[in-house]
């Protein structure tokens, strides 16, 4: 099984642009839809609609409410998600293909990874 969301969850993730430095995914679902576990590299997220989701990473889950027009940084992460609201989810992800540079401490300058990002 692949962790690439465009392959493992191709019914809701579509590649809308790609070159050697970035890949842009559009995510669209309906209330009640669940994704399988997948992985995102460091990314920028732009919400095209407001939505409510449950994000699951391992034994941890959290519910998020996102407004339309939100732009945010997502460190690399693996998770599954569920639309727990009453409206469709529409999001663009700009995935970075280049790794974050290492700082003097050996940590990535982006701050490493987080178990759950604000959207799926």
C-alpha cells in the first residue's frame, strides 16, 4: 500500500500541478467521507471552503474547524481524516519536494514533524 494520497485516496486527491520542486493537490470530499492513512511532505495548505474534520494519527485524534480562505504551514506528517461536518471539504496543498535545510542542531529549520495538521 502506498502512502501517497493521490494514489491511496485518488477519489478525493487530484494532482493539479507538478514540477521538479512542488506538487499541488486539490482535495474535495463530502460529509461522512473518510480517507485511509497517507503521508504529506512539508506543505502549505489553502482552504477553499470552511469545514469540520477529525484527524487521526496513530492513537491520537483531534477535531478541527477550518474557515474558508485559511493559509497555513503543515510540517510533514502521516494521518487519516474524516469529514465530520455538514459541508464538503475543499483544500489545496502545495507540497514541497525539497527537504528542509538542517540547522546546527541537526533539526530541520521547519521544526520537524507534527502528529496532526489542521486539515486532511
